[in-house]
């Protein structure tokens, strides 16, 4: 049978603008293209500016992970200025970043991905008295007219409907659905607390101003620590008693997703520094290819652009990188470049962090992963999957919340929170960190005290990359191969695979051409 083109355009409930083109044959994906439909351009904005401005400007790349961009940039400037953070500065960076990880993981599961599995229309059968759930019931009721048990008419545009409709697409059990929907509502409140945690030490959220080269400007006061602990307690309870259980409920309802969305290569830069030299991390640094863990070497990073809408050099290390837009480039199909490590595409993100930590012998990660695998009577290869990514986010949240207690205890209010710096006449810097979505790198070249070059390779660039110079697919493109598509008009299976990576195209790209009609979309 000839293959059929199936498009998801745009893929909603992600950050930013992504479309997927698939060839489906005999009910399965046989080829896929991942298109980033916008241009970012921050690299050009930064040229010629004061290097210290970079750290504040790059946070505007994204509203979900500004902390990661701010910290990658701070590290990049630390490196270029030849300084390190103080101990308090390092711990405060961990506290701010850790709080943002919790925010981001809870956002991704409940508010972006869960509605691929949970039946939001089940709320119409809610008989309880919780005010928030009753309001949600009214809301969903306004969005649809339900006739004969199926959605016949959509009365307003979203956010919950329309959605992909099909037999067995959603959890059937009413109590499980209602409980997960209650989790969705509670998660909104919990995310507010995590934003407050970011703001307490970062100065504000979502774009915390207190992160600077050399550390963090915030004063450590007992009132701040006390308030932070109050929020942490609520957030941690939610993670341990609600979030993890909902991931398990989804996995029990859709166990076939332990077999879908697999990938081969994994990269983690390591995160949550244990020392000021950036030599040891709570989640280790490393690369996995063919199941084997290797040491990471940042000189092996390149960006390739054969199929990306950029001109000039390909296969450049980011310190020599160029970002010159070429919107009409022949053969190009994405605004996302193709980063490669040692010439290989890499999955980055929570699964990469978890597997690198597991294979590095991280006892805490191993204990959590093994105990969850036991619930499903599964072995480690099952973790490399759609459900593995969701579960890894929940387990990582649990471990971060636990670690935050220790970081708070390690703060010393009598010591400095930052070191001072002098902007050098010239220099180079590299700032590597893990954002919630994975390996994030910023690179700077300083000349005449100004930014001569600035390049960022963000997590979504790694996993939503198009084909590289040799035509090798990016991780999401490859992970889609073999995914069943039971109804080409409602390709929910493919959407679940892509969403499990937690793409953020807002990070990867930013400006869309506005002079032509892109298409007519049915928003799902
Ligand atoms: Ni816009 Fe981000 C994260 C970064 S993803 S969310 O996490 O860096 O490309």
C-alpha cells in the first residue's frame, strides 16, 4: 500500500510552533519530518552589546525556562570573566533552578501532556461539591454539546476542545479521570507556589533578575528561608502523593507506551552543582551511545544546517557558530538547526539525565527507577519510552524536592552570595547546564569589552532537529518511526510520542514570516 501524508500542524499543548509531517503506511509511521516554523534570532540581537546584558536578555527566549537560560548565560560569563560563584551563589542557583524544574515538570505532565490520556469530558459526570471542579465542569460544558454520548458540536474554541476523538483514546474509568482532572486543577495552584519559590531567591518570576555572573544578588534571610520551606512542603506533598500516582495511573491505562517513542543516543551536561568548579553534579554528566556510557567532551559539539533555514558555515562548533537566516533556502524545512555530538544526534532531557545518572551508579536515581519499574514488572529498557519520559519527570521532581531541603541547610547567611567581576577586553566563555527539557549551552566571544559572538543551543534544538548534513533524522523524527496511526485524521499516537519529549519551540525559534498564508488549521 502507498504511504499517506499525515500532518500535525500545529502540534498544540507544547511551547511554541512545531509541525510534524509523517508518511504513514499500513497504519504505521515510516518517515517523519520535524519542522520548527519560526526563527529565534537572539544571537543577532546580542551582537555588539555589553556582555553582562546577555544574561538578562537571553531569559526572554522563553517564559517556561528563563532560569535555565539566565544560568547558562551566567556560567558562560563566569567562564569568560575567569570567575566562579561563591558557595552560597552556587546553592542559590541550585535552589532557583530546582524550583523552576518542579514548575516545569508539573506543567508538562498536567497542563500539556495529560489530556492526551485523561478524558476531560468525564468532568461532565462530576457529582461532587469542589468549587474549582464545578467551575471546570461549567467551562467544559460550554465548550461542547454532547449528544448520544459523543462530542457532536464544539461551541467555543478551547482550551480543552476540540481534541482528537476516537475509540479508546482516553482513560475510561470515571474515578481515575475525575481524580486526574482534580490533579490538573490542583497543579495550577502548586505551580504558583513553585513560581513563588523562584521569586524568593531570584527576585521575581518568571524572569528572575538576581542571577548574575559570580552568583546571586539575593540576601539570605531567615524570613525568606521560612517562606520558601512553607511552599516546598506543599509542593513536595503534591509530587509524592499525587503527581507520581497520576503518572502510574496513565501508565497502567496505556502500557503499550512503554514500547513506543524509543531513541538510541542520550546526552546530559550534568546539573545541580555540588562544587564551585562544576566538576560534580546531583545528576551526572555523560553521553550514552549503543547503551554505553561515555565521558562528555564539549569540543565534540557541532551544528549542521543543510536542512535548516540558515546560510554560511555548517558543522561549526558554537564558539565559531553563525546564525544567519535564509528563509527561502532550497531543501531546508525547519528553522531549527541540527546539533550533533561526535557527529551523532542526541536525545537530551529528563530521560537522558535519568539514564546517564542510572548508568553512572547514582544510588538515589537507581533506587527510584528500580522501584517504579517493579510496579510494572518491567526492566530498564522500558524506561526508554513515552511513559519512561513522563515517569522520569515525576521521579526527578521527587529527588529535586528532597535535595532542596539539604541545599537550604547548606546556605550560610554570614557568607557572600556572589563574587565580583571585571569585564575583560577579550575572552571566550562556555555555559553548560541542564534545563528541564535537557542540555542547554550558551557560548560567548568577547572583543573590545563587547559581545562579538553569542550562540545558544537549546534542548529542543537537539531533539527536534531536522536531518543533518548526512541526512540522518533528528531524535523526534526517528522516535516516531514505527508509531501506529490508527486514524490518519486523529493521529493521537504520534502526538503522544512527540509531546513526551516536552518540546519548547519558543526556546528553539522565535519569528515567523508574516507575509503568506501558512495554512488552515484545525486546533487539536
Ligand atoms: Ni522554552 Fe527550554 C527548557 C531551554 S527548551 S523551555 O527546559 O533551555 O528548548
